[in-house]
């Protein structure tokens, strides 16, 4: 009896230590980033977030161009990636219903995109995708629709917001489609059958009874994809051109929060270094927010299903 | 379940039929748009990478940019060593936390830690790299394989913990009860009955996490940095395949760019093999593992 209790508590303490490690990790992460970023935080205060100048020799640092670049590229990625991901999920769960193996295989194929390392996306982006986009999309758009500010400028180089957004769109498709797929799979069949019995077409069933039921989960996947786009570094740093720039012109070079860190942290010191760590702190805060919201939505969805089942 | 137009009764209006049909087409277009980039990437990496691969490429050190030949052996070695280090750190912690999440799922520690663990899965890896820089590089004043391995372990821990807990939750409660009813203590039940029943899930998590860590670049930039020589000890800057691809791709040295494609092919083959192995065999029933990737 004595031995049993001792064994139980030893195991519990060991496992609890592992669980505590994860909490300690997140806390230390926040504290350490804040400690190193402090000089920059005290120097610039909230103005850091709206400052547009990034000048190393005069020690002026403002994060707005990078926040802007992150938002614009993520927005392009979501606008293109989200409908595609949802379409893939609908195809697998609704159109291929009853063809389990076929659906599972297609799912695996789409998931394989997630297995491609981001630096390989970057390599492919630089040498294959950018030349293609430049010749067949950016130059024609620029030539014929150049009067629209979005496509303005002269002779797009390909290293710009637009290309970065497209690369990000490809990268977040597997994340968003996998979550949407799991969520749509979890919608009970009675939900569909009720709608079919009223004489609805396939699309009406999907639109009026499957998607509304799954919406919080789909939104959770959407946010997770957004979080991935915000934080992605290597592929973006290779294709965005790396020039601090706030412009509605999608064909101009830009910079994002994470690509700034990758590109400039190595040669930074003093206030410069501390400003870059503050950029990391912004990324940390946004990632925390995005992931907390997404997880809460997904948790709510799975709890709701358990209650109903 | 797949309804064709002719299945729909005549009473369904033309407009509804058209909408239905067009949505089917749009959904198909989405599938094509999702698969085409994958085919293009795989195709390009194979076509451009294959010519670079030969024995020298796999076994030699890099040469100066203006000299032909040279290889990527130190980067292969560095990647294997750092991913190995990361596995050594992350497997005990990840599996331990995963068991705790599943077997003590009602405790407050489990809820909080499990939630933060999920949050960590979606964290920008660049930020994790900077954190390890502050923790290990600033204090030891050198880039090292240790720091690189630790940074990669932070990416592996949440994946392993989540897949472990999800697969242990699939172990039927009756098994635990049967074991306890025979007088087996709880710690033995957990280690001998629950763990061995759920071991496929554990293995899935570990393999997926290893694959993910092998492909990471951002966490290594400021922790392991880079090097052109083989590892002498673990507290010196260390090369890795991913950083090599990054540096070579942006080098505008033709020989190096070709080698970047070769290195990308090797990395991609490893990643695809690990992923397919998991998904076609042991991981089939673990939807959550798929979700976390």
C-alpha cells in the first residue's frame, strides 16, 4: 500500500513537472522578450506602433511599415487561401461523402503542402513563382489596370506585397482546410438529412444547414490560418523585397514584422536590437491573441458537439 | 449521396439548379487550385534538384563561391545532430505533459498547460528563435548546436504533447478500470497499460514533430547560425540544411543556387517520407494529429 501511493505520487509529480514546463516556457518567453525590449519601449512608448521611420544611424525606430506589411500580405493570403481551403473541405466532406478512402487520400495530398519547409517555398518563390507572376499576372495587370492605385507603379519586379501574399496563401491552405475538414466532418448527418427531406439541393444543404452549424469551427480555422500568415518568416523574407514601405500599391516592395527580424537582427545592437525585440514582442502579443481566440472557438465547437451527441 | 442534376425533381427551379451546379464547379476549381502548387513545387524541386546530387555533393564540405564542386555534408550532419538533440529534450517533456493532459484531464494545471500548449503550436517560430538567443546565446556568447537543438525542441514539445494526449484519450476507460480492479497501482496502469495501448499515437506525434523540426529555418538563424565545417563540439556555430538553402538561394552564385535546389530535394524527400509513413500507416485514426500540423 505504501509503495503504491509512493509510485503514484512520484509519477504524478514527474508528469506535472512536464506540464508546468510548458507554462513556465510561455511566461519566461514573455518576460525575457520584455526585458530586452524595455529600452525601446521606454524610449518610444506607444509611438513605436505608429512611427513610420526606421533609421539606424539616427536611432529612429517605428514599427508601422512592418505592421502594415504583415497585415497586407496576410489579407491577400486570406482572401485567396480561405475560399480555396473551404472549397477543398466542402469537396472532401460533402461531395465525397461515402467515398471514405478517396476523401482521405485527397486530404493527405492537400496536407502534404504543410510538409514543404518554408525555406523551400521561399526558394521556389524566388526562382519559379516570381518570374511566372511577374510575366503573366503583374505586368499585364499593371499595364491594363495601372490606373487603379493597387496595381500602379512602373514595371513590377515581382519582389513585392502581392507575391508574398500569394506564397502565404499557398502555405496556409493546408492549415485552414484541415481544420475546416475536421469541423465539417463533425456535423451530424441528421442535420443534412433534415434539409434534404425538405427537397433542398446539395448546395442548399451545405449552405443552409452544414456551414451555419460549423461556423464557429470554420472561423477558428480561419484565425489559425491568419496566425500562421502573421508569423511566417522565411518564405516572406525571400520574396517581399525587404524595404520599409507603406503604400497601397501591391506591386511595390515591403517588409513584415518577422522578415525584419530575420533580416536585421543579426547585425543589430543597443537600441536597434532592443527595437527589433520589441517587434518580436508585438508578434508574440498578436500570436497569443490570435491563437487564444482560435482555440476558444474550436474548444467551444467541440464541447457543443459533445453535449449534443 | 452524390446527387446529379437528373436526380433533382422537376419542381426544382432552373435557378436553383444553376446555383447548385455552379457551386459544384467552384468547389472543384478550389481543389485544383490547392493541388496545382503542390505539383509545381514537387516537380520543380525534383527537376532542378536531381542534377545537383552526386557523391561529392553528399560527402564533401562547401568550397569557395568561385570554385566548382563542393558539398553539403556539414549541413546534413548539423541538421541530424540538432534534430536529434531536440528529440532528446522534447520527447520526455512532450510525452510527460501529454500523459498528464490525458490522465489528469480534470486538473486545473492540465487545463491551463494544455491550452498554452495549443497556443504554442501556432506560435511564430522566429520569436521562439529570438527567445533562445536571449536565453542561451547572449549568456554563452556563442552560437551553438545546443542552442539550435533547444530552439527546435520548443517546436516539437507542443506537437508531441498534443498527439500523445489525444491518442491516450482514445484508450478505453474500461482498460484502466480492469487493470486497477486487479490491484495494479495507478502508476503501473498508466505506464504499462495505457502507454502501451496508445504507443502508435505517441510514435505518430514524435515522427510528425521530427519532420516539422527538420524543416525549420527561422529558429536556427540566431541560435545555431551557420558554418562550413563539420562539428567538432556542440558549443560552436553549426550548419543546417535549411539555413544552407536560405543562404545559397540568395547568394546569386550559380553553383550555390544549384546546390540549394539539391539540398531542398533531400530535405523534401525526408519530410515527405516521414509524413507519408505516418499518414498511411500508424496515424490513420488520429485526426487531431493531422489538424495540428
